[in-house]
C-alpha cells in the first residue's frame, strides 16, 4: 500500500493554483523568499527518509516570525496545507512535502537567544542545531542532554516536533523531559506560550501534548531547553557474549543492581562485524552480541559502579569485559556504535532503519521473530539496540535496484513493528510515525483511540491544514490497510502471550 | 492483595449512564487534594474500588496499577524491590490514590532534579467523554506513536477523562542518602543554590525556612561523602523531607491561606506580605499570606512565575492568557463534549 499521500484514503486536499498562491504570497510578503521553480523545489522533495519523495507546491524560507505569522494566516484563509520542516534529518518522513501544500522551512531561525547558566536554561530559535546548544553551554560546564545521532545536523524545532531521543534516554529522558517552554504559532497564526520559565505551568500540560506532535498542532517558533551540569567523568565497558539472551539478561541484572547507566547499547553479530570492518573499534567479531555500558557522574561513584557492572556482566556470562583504558579508547568504543548505520550501509546497497520499542524481557523472543522473518523474506537484518530503554533499531539490508526488494524491505519492516506491538511495545520510540509508519498506527491503536487523536487535532486545527496525512491515519486508511481486526488481544503472532 | 479488583466495566457503565442522563460526575479517590481547584458538587464517581498493582517488574523499571490503588501500597511494593517514585508525590492524606496523584500532578522535594509526575507517566487507560475505555502510551520507556495523551492527563484534574490505569517509570533508590542543615540567611542560600545548580553535585532536595538551608544528598557513597565534606553543616533526620512534602512542618500551621509559588530557577528573594518557605532549591516557595490574591499573583508574574492557592474556590488556579484559555476550551469540548468530567474543577468554564 502506497505511503505517499493518497487523497482517496487520506482525505481530499483543496486544489490550489500555484501561480495564484505565489502571487498572493508575493503581495502579502514581498521580502519572503519563496521557491517555486521545479529545479529549486526538487532538493526539498524528501527529508531523512529519502525512499519517499514528493515535490512541494512551494517552499518558503522565512527569516522573521512576522513572516511566518502572516504566511499562516494567509494559508488558513485560503485553505492551503502547510508542512513544517527543520533541518530535514527526520527518519520517518514527518517533513515529507505535499504536492498541494507549502513547505515551511524554519532552518533560518538559527540564533541562540540566551544561555543562562544560573537559571539552567538556554533559549533558542527552532532552527538551532541540537549540538550547537551544548556547544554554547560548554563554557559554563553545562550541556543539553538529548543527543539524537543526527545531533550535528538536526534542529531543536524538529527535536520538539518528534520528541527526539538518543543514546542517553534511560537516565536523562527524551526531549519532553528536557524542555521548559515552547512558543508556537497556531494554524491561525496566533502566538501561544506552552510551559513557562518555572518548572510547571497552570492548566493542561499542552507542552507535553505538543512535544512529539509532528507539526500537526502548531509551528514551533522558540524553545527554552533545560541545561544540566556536565558529568565529571564518563567510562565505558565493552562486554562480549556468546548469545543475545545472555546479553539481554545482563542488561536486566545491571538494572536490578540499582544502576542506571548513562548509556547501554547492544549490537548483534552482523552489526558488530559491519562496524568493526568500518571503524576498527576493537569489537570482538566472533561475539553473538556486545554490550556497551557507559557510566557517568562523579568520579568516585563511577569508579564503584564500573566495578559493580563488571562483576554483574561476568556473572551474567560475558566471556570478556573490557573497560576503556583512556578517553581515546572510550571514543573508539562509541564510534563503532555511533557509526553502525553507515557501517551497515557499506555492506549493503540500501538499508531501512526501524525504530520499535519493546519491554526488554521480550528481547530474545523478538530477536528470534526478526530472525525468522529475515529467513522468510530473504533479507538480512542487523540489530542495534538502545538496550537500556528497550528501543530497537533493526536495519533491514536490501538493494533497491533489484526488483521487488524495496517492497520486501517495507513488508518485513511492517511485520517487525507489528511484532513489537504484539509483545506490548510500540512502533516508534524516537523517530516518529511521520508518513513511514502511518499504516502500523492501525495495529497499535484501535479506531476509537485514533478517533480521539483526531479530536485532539480538531481542537487546534479543525480544518486539518497543518501537516495533513502524518502521524495519525484516517479510519479509512486503517480499514484499507486491513489492520483494525488485529488490534489488542487479536494480534498476529498467535503464539505470543498477551498482557 | 485481596482487595485488588478490576471494576473498569462498572466505571464505564457509570460514565455512560452519566452521559445518557446528562449528569456530570465528580471523580474522586480519597479526596486528599480537595483543597485544590474549585469544589465540584456533582454525583461522585469513586475510583477506590478499582485498585491493585497490575504488573510490576523491577528490572523493567515499570509499574502499572489501577487508579484507585493507594499510593502507600505502590510505594511499599517499590520499597521492597529497592525502588521508588522519583517525583516523590505528596499524599496529603493517608488514603491518597495513584489516580489522584496523576490527576493532580503534584511533585515533591526531588522534583527539580528528578522530574515531575508527568515525566514518569508512560501510559494510561482512560474512560473518555465519548464513553470509551481507551489505552494510550504503554509500558515502554520510549513511545512516540500518536499524540502524548497520557502525559496530557497528568495535572488535568480529571477534566479530560477518567484515568483507570497508569503505567509509571520507576527508578532504583539511591545507594546513599544524607540530609544536612546549614544555618544561613535566605539571600545567601539562594545564591549558593544558584551556583551549586551549575555543578555536578548530588543534591536531591533543598529547602530554606528563614534560618537555615536544608539539603538532601543522594547518590553513590563517594559522591555523597565528598559533597558532605565540601558543604559542611550538621546532619539532619531524613524525616524532614516527608514532613515538608506532606505539609507537616510547623510553618504550615499558620492559619493564613497557603499559596504555592512556582518560579524560575535562580529567582532571588521575593518580598510579599506573610511568611515564606523555600522548596525545590528556590523554584517553589510556600507562602502563608492573607494578602489579596491579585497582589500575590501580580508580584509572582513579574518574575515569570505563577501562584496557586491551596484553598478551594474560584481563586485557586492561576488564570490563563485568553488565547491559551480558548484552546483549553476547545480541547475540553473535543474530549469531553458533554462536560461530564469534573466541570469547573480547574477553571469555571472547563
């Protein structure tokens, strides 16, 4: 079933005449940069999920908030859909354009407005890159905790829209846990402040509701993030295992010992070999699984916890446990993990990255399920796993030039997500639903739940002009996808227990 | 636990009956937070028979329980496994329930360092204003599918739906805990806290009562020991923090109305008529004052904060800007079109 916007199942969109709209924009906003020629629009046809492309009707690149406000009012009056985009690094097609909609690029709002170490916050424009915030806070010994792997390029506005995560979520939380305040413009161009400079704010928690809402409820215009003092030290342990079950058990044992690592990552053999071949991190290429466990904090505590974790890992059956002997080795251990995606990209013409989450205890069963699906579909799958918080990133290897392989990759990806739902997990931990997982939403939620999501949307955008077609499927799409009957308790994988 | 019971179907029937008859409901656990918001006089829907821990696996760091479960049962189960609710929710009554904790969204002294109630909400089951029992979020740490309806429920005072079940992230209790009392003035304490906030110190609670700064250190043995050496002071019984959280300190006996002032980090001294107690390292201040509500709110708003009165009545919840209020109404209208859940509890027209 096609992922691109399909008016038949995703809802009719108003027909807009490009030339007329361009004329209206130019007269209302003479200094707004608008792209309209096919060759200028083309670079914006996709975000980080490049398998899906749609050339937008127009691209606008505002530099002042008044421009955004006027633009939204104009689009609202004329019934023109608006898709917001930050740096365009999203992996779920959340910023995939519409042929009948304007692409609103917020990347030029890239100023850091204030870094306040005493107040422990930074106030930034939405186009500021994630890493730039930590760099600006570094002279004060502070940083912004969420660190998605695209942090060098991704923008904070997009992080808010997707509720971005990273490798340190178990201890430091997702984007939603690290925000104080977000300023937005509604579809009508009305300014709202969600949250406050204090730690809470009166009324409903709209800040939580907007975080991760994928540009469907409003446009982020300013973000106030929390800053944390940088941990004194960080150390990394590398443990190798002969079975993924043992590695999974080791993760549970670390938690049971009362230790919350700063990062806890698992890789399976295919991912280990790909990464080692690429980065030469010193990974054991014959191990069935490795765990990377980073402990951070105050020197004395980290020292003690390293000893405790090493003992736990050995007890759980690790055949080797290595503590990075210096900062260079620590960085090398991490480099292998952080480059796992491009490493897999070297051993396969294409790969497709999934983002399901599961209760950790289900790991052996889910990995077995993935392995069975891999044989069934004839595609290799490498597994990289934020083991601490149950967020899996299976990488499906395929070759788009071979007829039918992309379709098989999509099919196995869908099955993997449904497997995650079946064991009590979620189709997306940090990448968002976007367009990519729109069909799998029908497996995770029933029609009443989806109806309630539409009701939330209607409170803020009754005409459905902001990012139509993303995040929440229409009931029509779900009926078409045929997944409604497999919800809660009647899921596929009948051999699995329910809870 | 022999009193464990799932009466979600009966609750659903009661809500559907209320919807059919157009009779609003007052959602109530033990009523321990009745001093917050406006009184609701409608028919009571009592959640307390819907109780029990549904699942708890310490190594998954997730606990799921029914809304009517007493908080003390949950905390006892966590304690037995060496874990805790990091947001340290105030009970404000011996029978306080999980549902009330989430609906009120109140957090205790650890809040600035560990996060709020909503930060730990992973999933909910909710009976909606359309008479459906639905599930949002789940029992996993990371879940960004759909809108975050679960966290929206936290602090909504039951105005958007009836919580029947909540899944929470929980954490191990710190290995070491030590409380200190350091005699010093208010100004000096606030300055010190602003400075320490930028350093990796294991502070997990900070309060000032006018005479002394009270600190709680939590972490590993090494970090607590070295922080204790650095900060000095005399050791303090850790019961101080539960007395603060439960409003049992002598400060709270003052007969004047109690206000909770929520302020930006590093806000300096605030001069208001009445007595003050500093909590949350300065980001929350308790005020006992008979000053007019508007005067208190105006002064607090000037420094970027807001004030909540801990006495039932129209002045209890801080007012919202008009535009924000309009979207609150729109959301209420969408999720509870018949206004069946706690009408007026948070704001008169919600």
